[in-house]
């Protein structure tokens, strides 16, 4: 499998952001989205997916990451999280 288009790349990037936020929330003892956690954990174990969507169990598995991607890149009503951005750059 390879990321052949912008949608695949966006989903993969959203998946990374989602995982980073899960790590961040866990580190601070904050609640986390169980569905996002399950999708992220399953993505690590899935080695023969036919598509990026399948890695996360469909787009619904990375919905939180897509929202986060929008916030980090566009801002809007919410401010981007600078700590999450640092994690992102480190990766």
C-alpha cells in the first residue's frame, strides 16, 4: 500500500495527530476517546491493509484526527496546540 493521493496522505497525517493527542492526554491523565484509541492500536497491528482507510477501520476511525488536523492547520474557533505541534515536528 502506498499513499497515492492527497486524501490518503491527509488520512495518514490525521492518524498520526490522533495518536499524538492520545499520548498527550494519557500523559496528563486526561480522558481520551476510546474509539480513537482502538483505531490507533489496531492500525499498529494491521500490516497488510489494502488502503489507508482500512488501516483505521474506515474514515470514522480517524475522525478525531481529521478534526485535529483542521484545528492545527487552520485554527478557527480553537487555537492550535503548540505542544502537539512540537510532538509532530519531532516525529
